[in-house]
């Protein structure tokens, strides 16, 4: 197999570099268990062929490598730091990228690369924390008045979270330890209005705070929902919170511009309301046990102990109506 790689290195009259690149990738892809020598030779051969090839050939080569279970570390890092139009499929789906490589990309690349990494389905807790930190870091890189406003907003959010923690402590003290978190409550009119307002202003931080309050969750959960660049998690959450379709479409297209031109409408129409509620309630429970010590409600809850079951019944009834419609 090493001879096949060396054969591709020899000049061949009239043979375009695109063909050589794809042949090299195909040869490597056919190796079920590449040896250390195979990996080393492919790593040496790939980068110069890639640089000499056309944009379309590069895309096809990277797409093929994203399916390979093994890729040389230096090749994985090289691909992962390419422009996002090429690197996205590799960052989202390749199982051959080591976690330390993903961490390096987060530190060195831009927010588009971070969003692509956020769509992976095998993220470890450490990677999730790094993604959240990267998101906050990119959002805070502003100059002049924008940066000052961002710092003031962060201080206000911290004060709000402190108040929420105090209220959680009061609820926790009055609630039996064995009581499970209540069901999902529909968003209030105030929440719905704030969703639209902050989406229109492009204030993702304030939208995360409002979403956390509507979900009776920590802000970690709401930020994790917003990090899903496909928009599906936010669409499911808005549907589960019984937010009107017009408001949901507006919020989705403002937060994720690529969902304009009908993308947001298609996404919402493909969702099942009952399934969305079940999924968001499972996120609530996991977040409550992980970040809220099993709290039944957050700061926006009134009469949590007495009304928890009634709210669960109302949300279940709303799910049945929406599913029937």
C-alpha cells in the first residue's frame, strides 16, 4: 500500500492535480487498518496536493476524509483550520479529530468554526464548556461603546443570576428533597415579548437570560440551546413553550439568518409539538439535577409547590391540542 502512495508522487504528464488528490484520498480511504507508515506518507502527500487543487476537489477530498476512522493528526489540524466552507463537514462529522485538536481550533479560529464544532454529536463536558467560553469570548470582542455596553450587560446578568439563586434557595428550603421538578410551563406574554425584542436587537445574551427564566433553568441550558447553529433546539424550545408561530419565525430568522427564505418555517412545520415538549422537559430535568440541585422551579415561578401539578397538566393538555392540530 505504501507503493501506491509513492506512485502518486511521481509526475504524470497530463494528469491534473485534482485527479491525483482524489486518487490519493481514495487509496487512503480503502485502507481498513492503515499502518503508522501509511499515515505518515499520506500526511506528507496530502497538503501539497490539496494546495495545488481546485476548490471543488478540495471539498470532495475533505468530505471523503470526514468519513475515515483514522486521519493523521497533522492532516486533521490542517483541514480543521481551512475556511469554514471546506472545514465545516469535517469539524461536524469526523470521528478522527482528537479533542486536543478541536480545542486548538477553538482557540485559533473564528466563531464559524466554533459553531460547526458545536454541532458534533460526541461532545465531552470539557468541549461543551470550551464552546460556551469561546462563544462568550467572541461576543465580548467589541470596541468602544459596544464593549462597554457588553461589560455592563454582563454585570447586570450576574446580579440577576444572584437574585435567582437566592430565590432558588428559598424554594429549595420549602420543598421536600424527593419532589421532582414540575412540567414545562407555557411562556408568559412578557417572555414572548422579550424574545422578540432581544432577537430584533441582536442581543443573544439577554435572549439567553429570558429563555432560562421561561424554562425555569440555569443559563447554561439556554446558552447550550442557542449554540445549536441549526436552530432546531431553539425551534423545539419555542414550540414547547407555546410561543406563537409568527414570533417563533421572527426569532429564528434573526438569530440564525441562514434560516430566512422559508428555512425557519420548514423547520417548525417538521417538528411534533408533543415530542418537542417531552424533549425540552428532559433538558429541564437534566439541568435541574445538574445545575439546580433538583429545584422544582426557578425565580419566575409563583406558588411552585401548590401549582406544580396544575402547570404540568396544562402543558400536557396543550401538547395534545397542538399535536391534534
